[in-house]
C-alpha cells in the first residue's frame, strides 16, 4: 500500500471520529489531493518517456550532422517525426505567439503555407481556454478549504 493511500484512510477514519471541527475535513481534502497527485505522477511513466526522448535526440543529432542536401534532411525529418513523442500543444502555441508578436511569417507544420486568420483565432481560443481551465482547477480547492474554515470559525 502506498503511503499516501494509508494517509488517506487514516484521515478519513479520523474525520469520522471528530465532530464539529474543520481540521478533519481539511486534512482529508489535502490527503486526497496528495493521493491523486501521486497516482497522476506515477502514471506519467517518466522513465519510459526519457528513453524515447534520448533515442529521438540521438537520431536528430545524426540528421543534423549529415552532409545531405536540405531537402533530403527535411524529408527524413518528416518521416522520423511520427515515431516519437512530440511537443504538447502548448509548446506549439508558445512558439506561434512568440513568432506572431515578433512579426515573423508563420508557416504551417509542413513549411509550405502561411497560417490563416482562422488558425490564429483557434490558437487564441485554445490558449484562453487553457488559462480558464487551469484557473478553475486552482480556485476550486482553495474556495472549498476557505469556505470550510470560515464555516467552522
């Protein structure tokens, strides 16, 4: 049994034992948050991802050092790209906005077309949505703890 799971069971039991105090509720909430975070982090499988990143890095280094023409290198790169985990969408959004604010020409991932206004709008909507989503995830637990403490006091 993991330590956070035992802590969660212990706090749940102590919550039933204490009546009228908010300490048990807050402790139970925090121990549940620790349990959820530890399960989430274990599920990320960082060691397997690190092996894939290293393999990708070595192949990219060989590609970068190759004496082939740029067209051949780009073709090999595009063939190699789907085999490895790539950046998350927020990485693309960051590069997109950095390029946009610097007044650079923005091309699609194939490097052939200039990005349309529709694509710019989708990046803006996705970024605003991400900010709202993570803001809510941050505010809800804080509001629960504050309301629990204020009701008890």
